[in-house]
């Protein structure tokens, strides 16, 4: 495995592991700390795509998917109050959402790579965030998919509550999904600056190595 792929894999693995750990810790009523870490996976994918191309970006995504599966298996072996920390439904939702969203990000970025420098990372991260949020929360908590794991302990997410205190009634998981997406998109905007800096430096370094 080439050094550039190894660095990307290491960065992606660190984000996936950290996200799986920090998702256990709440921030207010609608978010976890994991929500602030996971969106940087799109930054890693986009930097790899810009500097080394779509093929290497997909290799990094595949590695992240494998690490995510390992985290889910580890979580399934940990019990809290007699219940597994990670259920089958959560694991399925997490893996499906990650793989679909990241591969979509790679495909959109690759199509837009010759346009303005900010367009590819912003549009691809936005689209990936929409898919990731929809798939994860829908698969993990939607009542329509409860057959995936009957009695799996996700009933709490279907409780009807006021949405962000507005008085609009909605299942709890809908509010969680909206809050999560808002964080993802906000970080996609903030990440444009480090994307430009990091990708620029890596491209110059990569070019220098090739000339040498």
C-alpha cells in the first residue's frame, strides 16, 4: 500500500474510531460529541480525491468501512444494563450510511474536480451528508423498519416530542437527524479552509516527489 493511501487510511480510521467512542456522550438534548467528529471523514475523503484521485479515495473509504465494522463488533460485545452497546440495527445503519455517503462523495467530487476549488468539496460533502443522515437515522430508528430488529431497544427514538421546543410534534429521531445534519453541513463549510491548505501542500509535496 502506497504511503499516501496509508496516511489517508490512518486519518479515516482515527475519525471512525473517535466517532464511535464519542457518540456515547451527549451534548445537550439533540447531539453527541461524535456528531462533531464524524463529518471530518468527508474532509479526509475529499483531500485524498483532490490530491491522489478517486481510486485512492475509494480505498480509504473501504478501509474506513472495515474499521467501522470492527467498532460495531466491539460495541456488540459490550453490555450496559443487560443490553448491547451496539445493536444489529445500529450497526447496519452505520455501515450502510457510511459506505453509501462516502462513495457518493467521491463520485460527485470527481465529477466537479475541474470547477472552482470550493465547489467539489462543498457539493460532495453536502450530498454525502444528506444521504448519510437519511440512511443512518431512517434505518436505525424509523418505526417502518422496526422489523429489522424487533425489540431491539430503539422504541425510545419514536417518542413524539416537540421539535426543538417549537411545538411541532415529531418523532424524537427526526429532531436528532435534523440537528445532526446541521452540524455536518456547518463543518463542511468550516472544513473548506483546511481542505484548501492541506490539499495544496500535499499536491506540492506530491509534485516535488515525482519530479525528484
